[in-house]
């Protein structure tokens, strides 16, 4: 493969290092005293690390359910025993309130428990319907085989669940795992790497840290599956690298997640849930509501309820509210601010304030920007919520179907007919009625994208399946030659 064309794209898109921006942002928040340079993995150690994982997988130990249980138990201990430390690391990286982070981390512990409780059932061989007489006496089975050595690429906005949850699935399925931690959330990644080294069997799980050069070298290696969470541009880069080895991928990407609010919705409940979902983690959330399509007869009332919710949640001064976090670094802050500075044609009904040096953008609601504006064309991934009045539900569906497919879709209505109409007439990775985000917290549902928002699903049993190969097996009697299968052929045998 010629990497002269591939590598520049990685440099443009992949894991923006932005080290100076991170340091400046941390010092402006009074965190300079705790800043330490992240220890990057030397490039020459990456290929041997992958080979080491391959060799351990080849020995067959990871196929044992007892070994898988042991590693899952260790992962559970890692998370549960270090919840406070992990929450503090996220606070240092993003200014996020530890209570919220601990709730998120609790979901990671629950995912480990789910794997431990159901592993035997998930891994059991399925005996299916036998084939017809031409095959002779037979038994048909589906056996779940580990993929082999897999790569999990972590992200910075939710570094804990977007590493621990797929790692639990990968271990439950019997794989060895290379984890590429994200360099942008440097406090969290440094701690996670240390904990993986302390708790997990190094023959089965290895953590890699680094920026563009490390990421590029990691993608040169051959894996049996790549699991990536992040933006669509990097998703394309990952797929190009994977194509060299015909490596399958699970891509959890993003997009502009729409919310449809019907005239019969409870506007107070809808506003509170939408505002909470949009500004949770300062809008840096792949399933956060991106824009609202509200029937115009109730749009004014909805916006008023949203403004009230912002004040209720974050007070008159969100910048000083410890429940309202910060954007990850100055580069991302500047990008979000540029969306507001564009002549978007909309009305800023609340918020709009910012401080780039402190990585702060206030919770902002913009009503009615131009359809061609960046606010309506780009994934915002920040604390800006767009509200667009629409004539009716049919118009909302038409608009949604004219856009790229999103990771999530939300609808608020008191009518089951309207809810079904919106969900069944559109295509998105997942959907939720009369709430936002919480569908992805339910491990009995598959979580994943479609089209522009990615492909492949995980969580619970879906994660086990994603990191497994479904091997079709047919067991035929050794003494059965299958009747008339062999030549010479006669007309009567056809």
C-alpha cells in the first residue's frame, strides 16, 4: 500500500493533537499545576504489541469462558474501584461535574455485570434446523467464534463508556484487544492506560497512547476488527486503512440528530428533556439533540419553556455553574463560536456568550436560522440548540429525509400515530419517543448508526455479536455419502 496518499489525510483528520491548546485551556482554568505531558507509546513498540496480542490469541486461552470471566471481572474491578479517580480526571479535562461522570461510569460497571451474567447464554452454540435429505443425516449449528485481535479507538468526549463498554464486549467474545486512547483528554487517557496495565492481563489487553503519528502507525497494523467512535471524516480514514487488510469495522459516528415536536406534545416536559440532552456534557455528545423541528403553532411556547429550563438548570450565570462544563480545548471552542459568528439569519433567543480562552460557550438557543447556514448543515457538537418552526409533521419528515442519516432521532407527541409516523417514515441509527438520549443507555437495545452516522451495533448481546464471527457448522454422519450426489449422473437422479 502506498501511504504517501493515505498519511496526509490522517494528519488532517485523525485525533487532532492540539497539545498547546489543551495546555493553554488548562492553565486558564487553574490546572497548570497538574499538567503533565502525556506519555506517548514509541512507534517501534506498536507492531510488536499487536504481534504479542496475536500470539496470545493463537494459544487459544481467550476462548475459555473461565478466562473471559476472569478478564471481565478484572475490568469491573478496574472501573468500580477507580470511579472517583476517573471522574476527577474527566473534570480536569472537560470541567464536567463528577456526579454526572460517576453516573456514566456506573453504566460501564452495569455493562460488565450484563456480560458476566449472560456470557454462557450468548456464547452457547445454536443448533438450527437440519438441512434436507441430499445432505445426508446432519446437524446444523451456529458457533460464536472470537474475531481474533481487535482494535478499539477511544474518543475524548466520553472516554470511559466509549472504551470500557466495547472492551467488555470484546473480552466477552474472547478476543485480544489493542486500545488506542485519545490524546485530547490527556488526564483521563493517562489514568486509563495506567489502570489497564495494572488490572488487565497484558497478554490480552494493551493500551496505546499518542497523537497523529501513533494513530497512523496503529492503522498500518492488521486487525480482525476495528471499533471506532468519532466523527465521519475520521471514520472514512479508518475505513480506508481497514480496506487494505479487508478488516471489518464497527463505526459509531454522529450527525445532526433531529427532534420533532408535535403540537399535542407536553411542551414543558419536552423542553426540559431537550435542553438537558442538548447541553449535557456541553453539547459534546454524539446522540445529543442537534436541531428541533416544531409545529409552528406551538413554537413560541416551546422556546419560552426552553429558556426557562436553561435558567432552572444552570442559573442566571451558567459560566459560574459547576453543573455546566467546558469544551475540550480552544480549537473546538473556536469552531463552535464560528457557527454563531456566521450570518446565519436566526435569532439568538438565549445565550450566545463565549470565552475562547476558558473554553466556554454559554447554553445557546437559536431560532430560525437559514436552511443553508452552517448551523443547519454541520453537526454542531457543542452547546447550541437550533429551533425551526415547521408547518406540520409531514414537512418535518420531508426535511429529515432530505438530510444525511443521523445517529439518533427524537419525537415528542401524545399521539401514537404521530410517533409511529415519524419513526417509521425516517431512517436513523436509533430513535426515542418523548425523551432523548436514554435509548442508548438501555443494553437490551442495539446501539449504532446507519449511513452517514456509521454502521454496526453494540451494547449487551449486540456487542458480543459485533466482536464475534457467526460460524455456520454442519455435522454430517461419517458413513453417509449423501445418496445420489456423485457422478455419473442419470436422468432419474435429477
